[in-house]
C-alpha cells in the first residue's frame, strides 16, 4: 500500500545526516530540531503556532483538553473515520455525537450538524478524510452562530487547501480553532515512528496546548493545570523537517497517480471513483473506490492473488463499534456511513508508484470485471 523504503532511498543522505546530527548532540528530547520543525510547519501552513506532540491521538485529546470541557459535554463528529477521532472524545468523559457523511466525498455532511446540536454541545470535530477537506464554509458558520469551537482532524489531509466562498484560501489544519495531525509513517508527511502536532492562530490556546503536552507546566516543576507527557522526540522532528521540504512534491506525485487511476478505471460501471470537491484540493492519502454492485471481497481476493494489496478504510462505523455501544446508537442510525463501510476499497497509493505498477494494478482490476 505504501513504499516507505523507496521514498527513504531518494532522500537517504539528508535524513541520515539529520539523524546523525541529533545523535552527536545528545539532545534527544526537545532539541533544537523540534523548534526548527515547528517553525517550518508554521510557515508551511501560514499559521502562528504549531505545537508538536507524541502522536495524532494525543493531538486530538490535548486539543479537547485545552477547551476546558466538562464531563458529559458533547462533541459532534463523523461516524466514518479511524477510531482515534472518537477515542479521544471518550477518554475525556465527553459524549461523541454523530452526523452522517456525504455519500460521494465521505466527509461529514454539514447539513446534519445543526440537527444534533444541543445545550451540551461544545465542539465540532470534522475529519478531512482520505485527503480533502470537509465543507469548512458551512462548519465555521455553524460554529460561529452557535458559539462552538472547531477542532480539525487533518491527519489525512496535511497540505490540502480549502478555498472559501469569499476567495480566502487556507490549508487543512489551519482553518478551525485548533487543527490536529498525525505523523504516522504512512501519512503524506510521516516520520519513522509516532508523532503528531496541533495548530492554532490563538496565542492563548497555543500556550495552553504547549503546557498540556509538558505535564501542565509552563515552568519546570510548577504545574498550573492537569497535563500529559506527549512530546515529539528530536530524532523524529529532524526526519520530518527533511521530509517537509518534499511534501508538496509528494502530494503532486500522489495526485498524478490518482489521475492515472481515474483515466484507467473510469470505464468500469460497477466502480465509483473518488470525487474531488470543488472547494478543496485532494492530496490522496488514499485512493478509495466505492463498489456499485461489485463484490468487494471477490475483488480483494483476486488482487491479492496477483500480489496487489488493498485495504478497507473503514469496515465498521464508529457508532457500531462494540467499545462504544454505551452511547446508544443502533444499526441504521447513519445509513450512508454504514453503506460506505460495506462498499469502499482502497488500492495502493504512495509517492513511489511507477507507471508499470499502475498499469499492472489497473489491468488486474479490469481483468476481474471481465470474469
């Protein structure tokens, strides 16, 4: 599904030099490379504050903590996402409230958000799924009208750009009150382990986020709030700072591979290809097909026999996960998400895909539909 060794080989000298510099310095925690990477992230996103942390799940939890929620407060999000989005809400004793998703773009349907807002609603948490932004015009308007905060889960869309109706352009993660991302190795910007970050334009929120990552401390050994221990180590920051220089190139390579898939697979009437939204660029963290009467398991098995990997992102919606049954949701509550979980399939998508590999994947898909 990804070719991380192939990507590494092209930038080996830069990455190895960055790693060796950290090892020689011995500054493995909060070394100067962490500060440098944060500053470069701020420049890339055109935002005032980037605060790194241990992983993307921590980023979501810390972002929620910074907004001072009370137990039982509600966070509106999508049922069609990775578990971390909902896990962070539940860990804090908050209640996840779901709004279904759009059947073509797969992101939260803003028209359903207003219907589930209550007096306990605190936050709207959209996920920019698969590489493009949710409808942030509508989400930010709803939040402003209802005095709610917006936390973006931008883990799959770092580098995607959203154009507002007034012409303003912002990058994913730099739109809401706080943006969050993951640097899991397979992400468009991935490290060699775990890592995450939060973004905000609010200096007070930035200071609070930074403090929470350091045990709730602004001054060492003095703890003004309850915090956690969540830091991006210096080695990972050094690696990410090298890879950040190539992120736009990486995203273009993914878009080119997606264009190849589009052209090669467009004639198969039992497949629905990824839809590009008019206001968001798509950086193709995944290339996800939707079955339209096709046998997904049959296609997976056929491709597996030809050594072509596939993935289902995601097989079970959040409201039907066993660990979250206490929230009282039932099958049928969010039919679009449930239908997508039964019909989506992702094929290989990464920066190192060659034309011969793309041709082999696409011809294999065609061969399956000929049988």
